[in-house]
């Protein structure tokens, strides 16, 4: 029964690793080749690589979960902002990176400001990307755990789940590390092309099976009796309550995840940060032959994002209709588990293996880009300046390859620890912190990059560091980070200690349902707004410092 599933998965692994290793043959052994492929990659391959890097396992499994729970397309409206942001990045960021011939984009900050700003920005990227990418590894392993439980016909114990999560994370990380360390960015881009193709095929197959599973067009037309709530199937939400005042509406919009305002403002800043200041994403853009080809790949990837995200959300809506028509008492409720459960329990052998390969493809695609970017940035920004100043190209490439292995171990460790936290403390608040960590830090990166790109004499080494810290603290406060950290330590507990009582009496927190919460007087922002607030704070503070002539 499971032979064809295993065969499909093994065939996928063999194909990806084989192409990854083969793609690196016949090219020079130097840092420029390893990191940016000597800037000789075709634009359409760069386009596929950008798409593969964006669509992590969290997207492949999480977006259908959003569609299932929301039963509409409001999540997709955030993609509008990503198109606007890519146009800005294409015409504001890309040219300076090409003109300065950088391998690590943080070298641009050294040219514009100095070494301290470069090192601070690189350190922020390394820590953020390590935690964010490592955490997302556990999401891909969700389907492996559910598959194990399906095969054995019973729920796995907590200890078994942790071992399965850890084994799946290590396997995916090890296979990805083999071709990433051997072939560098060429292996990453060409395997991303394969992974994007597998993901696309999986997406279309899932849509087709669900469509016929709900009865095709006839069944869908009859779904109006199921999808009959006011917000069902809507595309846009403005988040405005006309019965409230302006300030209350602004507070409500900032506290909402999916509104048109978040799409036109918050999502623009978020995508500018992820596609303009994150070495993970920008590095593949710099493999294109020139800035024009790089711009083309970047903007087209944004246009493709809209139908892709709509398809993932539609899968979630169809799953909701499917299980209303075919009730299943064992259907899970967690976002990543819903689509996984459908794949494992409703698809035939072979096809099921293809969809599992699609999940693993998204995990390996985003992991390979993270590994290459982390190793490149560490080697370029720290190893070469402080350890290997006079090192030969051969020694530098060896250093970046060993860095790839070290970061792989660190990412696997983060992924396994995350899985253990989820298993043993399902209500712990550490997961939202780590999953959304880039929202806390990337505003600081974007603020400094924008200052360097839009001004000539604003910003100093000292001022930039103060501004980056201010941006992080502002976002942390407005998004409730201090209270999330308290909850991460306390867990769910109704034992109110003296410290909690003291803070509550002074209006610094509230307490409800076993957790502490920010005080009512403090406006809280949801994740689409974090980068925007961090950017504006960082830029404003850094602008106050003028360079001496």
C-alpha cells in the first residue's frame, strides 16, 4: 500500500541531490562562483528559485489552514503589497548592489556608513535567519508524524513524536546540505527549479482532487449552503467598524492581520525587508547576468505569488467543504495539520507520495537558500575580514563549505528544539516569538538600508546602532514581546505571584486565562505591521545623526 508513496519520495530525493551535485561540475572553485554563480544564471531559473525560496513548508501547509479557518481569501490580499514592494526593491536596491559588485549585501552598508553598521546588520540577519528557518523545519516534519500515526493506527507518544520530528529534520537537513555545500548557489538555483516544478504539480493535483471530491461544479454551486456566513469567500476586508471613532478604527486595523490596509502598507514594508535586506533572498537575485534580468525575475515572482497564494487558500476552503460533506471526527484543528491530514487520508498511494514530496520540496528549497546565504554572509562579513584576510580562494571556499555544515547543524538543532516545545508544551508562547522573529528585527535592517539608499550625509556608525536598537525595542513593545517572554517562562499558570500582582497594579499588564497580556492602554500591532513600525522608527532616529564633512 505504501510502496508507491515511498518510491515517489525516494525518486524525488535522488533527483534533487543528483541534479544539485551535477550542476556544480565544470565551474571554478572561488567565492564569486560559489556565492553568486559568477552572475551567469538565466533569469527564468532565478525566478523559479525566488518562488521556491518564498514557499516554505509553512506556506505549503499553513496557507491552506488559513483558508480552512477563514473560509475566504483575505490572506491573499497581502500579496498585493508584495508586488508593490518588489517594484520598489527592483528599482531602488538592485542597482547599488550590482554597481558595488557585492557578494554579501551588507558590504554595501560598509561602503555607505562603515564596518560597525555592516557587522551589526549581518549579525541581525544571521541570528534572525537561523531562528526563523530552523523553526520552520519542524513544520515540514508534521506530515511525517501524521504519516507514522496513520501507518501504526494509533497516536504516537510525546517521546516518539520528538524522535520522529528530529529524524525527519535531520534527514531533510543532511540531504540539502550535501548538494548545497558541494555546489553552492548553482546547486541551490537548479534544485530550486526542480522543487518549484514539483510544488506546482502537487498544488494542481491537490486542487483537482478536492474539486472533484466536493462534486465538481455542481457540488461547488451547492456549497452555498455550507459557505453561508457574511465573510465567506470574500477577497478584501477593510477592518473598519463605522460604529466606532477614528482612533478606535486605527487601533482595530493595526490589531488585525488581514486587511487591505495591511496589504497596501504593512505588507509593502515587510516584502521590502525580506527581498531587499535579507541575504537569503537577495543572493539569488544577484546571480542574474545583470540588474535588468534580476529586476525581471523579481517582479514576475510577485505577480506569480498572487495566483499561487489564491490556489493555496482555495485548497483550504475546499477542504472545509469536503469535510462538511464527508465528516471525519479525527480531523485535526492546527493549521499545518489540516492539509497534511487530507493528503495522508484522502489521496491514493503514489499521489500521496507526490504531495509529501511537494511538502519536502518546499522545505528543502527554503532550507538550501538559507544555508547558502548564512554561510556566504558569515564568510564574507566575518571570516574573511577577521580570520582569512590573506587566504587563497581555495581556502575561502573551504571555509564557506564548512560554514554551511555548521549552520546546517544549528538549523537542525533549532528545528528539533522547536518540535519538542510544540509536543511537550503545546500552549507555550515561544512559538509565535520564533516564527515571527523577522518582524521584530527586519525593520531595523530596512530602516538603515533605506537611509543609505535615499540620503547622502545622514546616518553615522553610532547613530545607526542606536536607531537599530530603538527600532527593535519599539516593535517589541507594540507587538507584546515582553509579555510573550513572560508567558514563555511561566507557561499556562493560574498561580499569580507577587511580581505579576505588582505589575498589574501599576497598569503594566493584565491577566486572563492563565497568561499575562499587555495593558489595555497600549495599542498592539499584528505581524503585518511590525516591519513597518520598526523601519519608520529606525529611519527617523538614524536620520537625526549627520555625517561630518
